[in-house]
C-alpha cells in the first residue's frame, strides 16, 4: 500500500477503535451517570442513536463519493461527526449532574 492507502487503513482502524469505545460507553457509562429510573431510557436512546449513526454515516460517505467522484471523501462524514462529538463533550459539563439529580 502506498500513498493514501495507508491513510485509509489507519482511518478504518481508528473508526473501529471508536466503535469499540462507543459500545463500552453505552454499556458501562450509563449506570455511572444516570439514576435507576433514567438508566433504561438513556441506555436505549444511546443504543438507538449509535446504531442510527452507524447506518447513516457510512451511507453519507458513500453518497458523497458517488456524487463527487472522489474516493478520498468517504471519511468526511465520520470526521465531521467526530468534531461535533468533541464540541458536544466540551459543551455538556452540566449534563451528568442533571442526569444524576440532586443527590
């Protein structure tokens, strides 16, 4: 593999690691940040959003490649989603305290 092939391989590896991290967070993080009453609905919501994004993001990448004719654009939707996730993480400092309630 030469040129952009290595970038694609590394990006696919990073995407796989991110998927594993998402699964760990959905399963293990929800009981840590939610009360007993809100944990099931939060977990279901996280699973739904995760699987929806797992379908929509690769589809958007494929549509972008088909529309523009440039295979290098296939990871753009995933990179945009990652950037939005980082921004959302920094903006949600009070989210955990609101989910836990006033303990």
